[in-house]
């Protein structure tokens, strides 16, 4: 079995590639970073360090790699021969890789190969669905009809914390032991891919929302509030009771939403929240707030992990106090290396918090959430000025 995986970064090597290889796939990574591609090709294996109570290591072997910019034909041929295609490139990059995936699919349609599934493993709702739309834009009307029949784009939820790597080996990757990978069975064409550790479900929404609105919401609130209070890493920030209280409060709020919306057992969801908080505290990880808070324009979008649940709670008549505190904290995420953070600061300087929320999250200036966030922003400012 052969798999093509776009994005040989942290989660690509540290989870998706490793899991595919463990399941018997020969993994071909596709990336734009030449040194990474060359190292994967030359060494054809790498190590994943599992940083838990009892550290262990896994060797991932028999991998190869192509450069999507300089070797597009080879990538298309690899897709034509693949049994599975996966991505972990970042939501904003899906559009950029769509034409390359379309080229591979055109070859498959011509050669009448078996059905293919393409799974976007990005932190977002309906990532594969979006990728399908972007791929279809590169196909003729006839090819689009065939695509609908022969290529599945099942949505997925992927959960494992893989921080920025600080080791000297370019390929080695340190990860937490926990993982969860859930795929929407209803979106699959042909045989269900035999990937170890994947849970196939008929309704992905409860799983992806539970993950996005707990792990990712809690993490984002921790990163933004932690940054204001001067912390460099999630592990430092969550030790501060002021941060922990806001994070827990935000997860109580999203928890109330999730329990009501998806009929989760309250006690089980409470235990899930505690497990997620324990993951944030993992003393063996060093996860910079700069990574977890990265791309604040995306994280503040109307449908993402902060504003998304906050708006749904307001619709249910619940005031998302802690989420609003976290959203307000995001406006202090001044990170010169992060282009979205730089842009957010520019928008904030020009339009203020209410104007920025209108631009970034499509919130009317007089909305309840905007008023709440503006109030919380002022409180943060008073605290900082102190
Ligand atoms: N790191 C984590 O713990 C998790 C990350 N994710 C999601 O996975 C995605 C990737 O995240 P990370 O691995 O952390 O980021 P990363 O930055 O470590 O990896 C992304 C990789 O994509 C490559 N890339 C960029 N443009 C490309 C292109 N045009 N063609 C091929 N490759 C390209 C980059 O060179 C990089 O190696 C994001 O959507 C993230 O939300 C999901 C779950 C966990
Ligand atoms: O990858 P994103 O969406 O920028 O957000 C970072 C988040 O993704 C993860 O890396 C994996 O879910 C979390 O550690 C963190 O909450």
C-alpha cells in the first residue's frame, strides 16, 4: 500500500506519517522545504520520541519524499499510484496544493485506477470538504463528475500535540503519547483505508467539535492569556492559577455547549476536559505560546475555536464570560515573526477592538459578543497598565 502525505512538518512526521507507516503503507512525503525533502529521501527513516511518563521511541522506516515546487510531475505520479492521500500543511495552504492533487487525480481518472480517498488532517471544520472544492476548481465538468464518483474527501479530526522541534536532528520529532484520529466513514469511496488507530464514524461533528472546542479552545486561551502574563510556554502558563482559572472557565463554557448540543454525558465530558488539561501540563513537553497562538486571524474567525462556540452559547442564552476574556487576550498577541499577528496589530491600531472583530470575525459592532470582548479588552489593558 502506498500513501502520499502533504506536509512533512511536526504533525506530518510526528503522527500521520508514523501512523500510516505502522499500518503498512509506504509513505511518500511532499513538502516545500528542500533540506527536509532531501533528508527524508536520503535517510528513508526517522525517529519519533514519545514524551510521557515513560519515554519511548518509534522508528519510522521506508519513507521517501518529493518537493512539491520542483518535482510536481513526480508528485502527480505518486498520487496516481497511491492508495491514500493525506495532508497536514495548515488550512491556508490547502488552496496551494489543490492544483497538484488535481494533476494526480487527472492521471487516475485517465488510467481508471481504483477509488482514492484524500483526508485533510488540519485543525478546522470540514477541511477535506474545502480541499475537494479547491481540487474540483482545477478539473473540467466531466472530470468533476468522475471525481464525485471515484474520489472520497472524508472529513477528519486529528489530535496529538506536536510542538515546534528543538532537537539537532532535522527529522527526529518529539510528541506526546496521546493521539486521536477520527474519520467520517460516510465520505469514503471504495474500501475503508486500513489505518491503525483511526476511528471511523458516521457523524464526525460531535468528535471534531469536541476536539476543536476543548483542546484547541483551551490551548488558544492558555496561549493568549499566558502571553499577557509573560509566559513563554504553555507548560509555564497553565501553572499560573490566573491562567488556569480562565482556561478552565472557557472549557466549562464550551463543555456546556457540547453536552447540550451532542448529548454527551456530563460526567464523561468533565473527565475529558481534565484529561485535556493534563495534556497541557505535560512536563516533558516544551510548547511555546507563540506556536499555539499562531495565526490569530484564523483563530479569531467566526467559525473557529473561540468566536464559534462563544456565538453558539449566546444563541442559547449563556454569556461566554471566559471565552470573551480569551478572545480579548488574543488582541495582545504581538508576535513580530507571525504575519497574522502583525496584521492583527495593524487592524487593531486602525479600527480598535470592535472594528477588528467586525473585520476578522464578521461580528456587527453592536453585537453582544463584541460588547463583552471590548469590556474584557479594557480590563486586560488596565491590568497591564497596572
Ligand atoms: N502540530 C500539531 O500538534 C497539530 C497540528 N495539526 C494541524 O496540522 C497542520 C500542520 O501543522 P504542523 O505540523 O504543526 O505545522 P508545520 O509547520 O510543522 O508543518 C507544515 C508543513 O507543511 C509544509 N508545507 C507548506 N506549504 C506546503 C506546500 N505548498 N506543499 C507541501 N508542503 C507544504 C511546510 O513546509 C511544513 O513542513 C495544521 O493545520 C495544524 O493545525 C493538527 C493536529 C495537531
Ligand atoms: O495548529 P493550529 O490550528 O495553529 O493551533 C495549534 C493547535 O494545534 C495543536 O497543535 C494540535 O491540535 C494544538 O496543540 C494547538 O491547540
